[in-house]
């Protein structure tokens, strides 16, 4: 039973990874790509690692998979935030059809 | 189990190739940095599945080390993109 839940989680994880990477290729500018890819791939990889942990039972492998999942969950949004800040400070333009830029008002203050 | 693992490998390899397309295509440095970060995260998942299928748990050590190095590299690249030196 717990194996089946693990396999389902792994399938969900791979699907989210694929959708995130399609977003990385298809979206028009850096900030869109960043939010699509980072959120989808973080959830997908965490689901994959939790699926591996559930399927392998009580073993060192499952403990390492859980540690790895927690680490990814903490660091991946942090890295995305740093890249977005760096890209904005480095002068990368928004897509021309973007409607709002709150961070510009914040920077001007 | 073999067929299932093969399907998961194919899905993750497709992700890797999409990331490589974005790394090669650009057009700016932040695009490439995002793609490198995502590629690292996908490879962590790949290593975990590889460890499960082969039953050898050192693949999970590889995954942990890869996650750490990918995070540090991405932070360093983001600092570089900001256009400041590493000291301040």
C-alpha cells in the first residue's frame, strides 16, 4: 500500500518537473521563467524524493532522501529570490506586456 | 518496476534537455543562471530515483552533495549578476 503511494508521488513529481521545464522554455522573460520553473520544479523534486523515501522503507536511503527534500525546500526559493534581485539590479528589462512593477517604486524611495 | 523506472528516466531526461536548450539559447545571463539552478534540482531527483532502482544508497550522498554545491554556485552567480564585488 505504502509502495503505491510512493509510486504515485514519483509520477506526480516527474509530471511537475516536466511542466516546470516547459515553462522555462516557453515563457517570455526572466521573471516569468523564474517563477514558473522554480515553483514547479521545487514541488516536483520534493514529491520525487518523498516518493523515494516512502518506497525504500526504513533504511539510510529514506533518511537521506528526507534530508535532501527538506534542504531543497529551503534553498530553492532562496536561490530564486537571489537571482531575481540580481537580474533586476543588473538591469534586465521586464517583458513589454508586463502590467505592474512594484519593485521599481520600492527602489526609488 | 523496470518499465516504470524507464518512464521516469525518460521524463527527467526530457527536463534536462529542455534546461540545456535554455542554457544554450540565452538570451541573457540571468536566463542561463535560472536554467543551471533548475538543472541542478532535476539532477538531484534523478540521483534519488537511480539510488532507489539500483538499491545502492551512495547515490543519495551524491544527490545531497549536488544540492549543496548547486545552491552555493547559484548564490555566487546571483551575487555576480548584481554587479557588485564579492567583498561587500
